[in-house]
C-alpha cells in the first residue's frame, strides 16, 4: 500500500490542539507519505536469512503467539508476554534449556494490558489508566491482581504504557502524549512517572517526552537512557528519533522544541518564553536516529556471556515505519557506549526483516530483554514470534574505548 499526499485534511484535528500558535512563526509545509510494506509469514527460510554479527545466532524461542508485545523476565528464566489487543499476559518457560519454550500458558487478562515489570516475586502490569500488581506463584502463574492505580491519563494517540524498575527500587512508568504535537491538558501526559512499588508517591520524573516506550539504566553509571519517538508529518527525514539521557526534573522540549533544538512552529512554549529561552532550559538528545523508525525496546547488556566488546552497550528494537516513502527500522540495533558510559553511535545488529527490495517485511521487532544466560529475547508483534539471539563463539574485533 502506498499513498503520497499533502495531508492538510488529516492534520486539521492535530492543528486544532495547537492553541499557542505563535503569530510570528514562519509558515511551514506539513507533509508525509504512507507506505506499509506487505506482510509475509516468518518461514524457516526467511528466519535463516536474517543477518547477525559473527558468532551470534538467531532462532525462534516461541511461535504462534498472535501479537506478543512487552516482555518481562523472571530470575529463573520464565518469560511473561503481554498482548495489548487481547489484554492477556502469557507465561513462557524453557524447562529443558534448549532455547525454545515448551510451556505456553495464559496467566491473566484485563483490558489493554501492555507494560510488565518483575520485582521481589511480584509482577506489575500497566494498562491505559490502570496499574496492577500480582504475586507470582511457585508454578509461575499469578495470584489475584490488585489495583494500584486506575486514574492514569486518558489514552489518545499513545496509549502503550511501559514499566521498569530502576536501581533505586522505584517503579518508572512511561505515559505518552495524546497527540502528534499539541499542548496537553493533563500534566502527566508526555512524561516519565516515578512511583513506589506499593503505588504511593506518584510524581512526574521527567517531561517533554512524546512517547518513550523503551528505557533502561546503564549498568556501570546508573544513568537512565530512553528512546523517544519524533513528531510525524514533517517529511520523510524529520523529526528524527531521539536517544536521551533522562534526568530527574528535566524537560525534553516536546512539543515546542524537537530533535537537536529545532523550534516546532505549531506550538509556542506555554510558558510565554521565546523558543530560544525555552530551549536553553531543555535537555537535547545525545544521539539522533532515522526518522519514523519507531524505537520500542531498549536494554543494556549486563552479561559476561557476550564478547567483552559488548560490555555495557545497549540494544534497541526499531519497530518500523509506516509514514515515509522508503521504510526505515524493521531491525535491531546496537548502541555503542564509551568507557564513561556515554552512547556514541548506532550500529545495525539484526537486519533482514525487510525483503523484496524493502517492499515486504516478515517481522517488526518490539520488546527486548536479556535472559540470565546472556541471550536476548525479542518479540515480534506482527508475526507472533519471539526470537532468541545468542552468542555462539567467534569474537568480533574489539572496539576502541576512550
């Protein structure tokens, strides 16, 4: 399916939200393309064609899962998988340690379940407006779900809440924006929230984040990093995706400042400041990535099972574009960090989901977690596969570290 058009009619509802349009703004042209690569089945032959670095293998950990979305791993290797459409959470277990799940069992269901996080024998689950917690039983099933919250912001365009526990033992909850670009009425939209495991102490940790689904803490420095989705309808190459170091109390600029300090003319800062004044108070991204790639998962390597060259590097899933003429994403990337723990560059890690001259695809990487054995587990919510990426032997050449 391919559609090229000036999208004025489609954009009018978005523009209606932009109540702070600055009269001095220079007119700009909003445009975009829609291109959805044809979906193909993930056959053994296609999976075998995926490209991974030397010494790594990729194989199905589980198949036929409909739409596996977010993942959470227990210390014993049990994997919990959400399905946002059906609102289910499923337990997967590789009992004989052969790299494939033998047990696949649904353990709970509530409307719109998405984000998952495990700590101290409890599974935390996020829906659109709710956060739940349940005890994990010895057999991996769940006890009764207890409601911690039922008043998170309404859904809108970005309804997929995600959860992670930080090194401080607190729970972090991503709440995306309701729109492509607008002035939010609810101060908890377009934020990262922080709360205690018992549900108390909920507060905004960082704001100005359009939709930061994937985030994680550097294993050595403890610094928090997240991948934020850029604004749509600015053309194929803008707005680029952002890798941010997320700091307590910081503002990352959305919707007034985008990418590397560029003003977004449709939304003047609500504070009344000029763009330059507002930008000076915001935190700019560390790295930018190809626009519309849709980053969804982020995890740092914490295992000695991978080559030393990968120590403290990160992996991110690029779910794949729908709104550019030539597809972007549909891959897993590696984020190189220097000796001080600062991200330096992106590099392809798993590619090949786009086929037939990028006109078709057989996978959209979604969530990514690291198994206790060092392997990476990646969900594909398009073809119902969870992939296992493992290091098998030969070492890549070591990279230089500062």
